[in-house]
């Protein structure tokens, strides 16, 4: 997965669970995006962990346990 390139033609790649910066000429694509992912695939899932996606899903469906967890984390941040 590639993010935008800068003025020096460096691109940021997601490789082995980390983001690395390389020059665009050092990278050669061998598959098109359409071949890797189905049309309705959410590319955002590549950059978020399972825990983050689950928490977001729990919040949207109104899970009291998830909201309680968020409140607890907020209180802990205020105390520190």
C-alpha cells in the first residue's frame, strides 16, 4: 500500500507491519490494486488494527461496555 509522494519522489510504503520511506524508482508494482482487493473492499482496514475496528463497531451499535471503556481511558488521561 502506498501513500502520497513528496517533492523528492519519496513514497511511504506499508511493509512488514511498518511504514517505510523509499524512492519511487526503488519500487516496482507487480499487481494492480484491482487484482489485490475486491471492488467493495475497505482499504482503511489495512491501516487499522482489529481492536480499533472492533471498538468502532461496538460504539456504532451502542455497546455500553465499549462506552464504559472509553470513559475509563478518558479519566485515566485526565489524571496523568
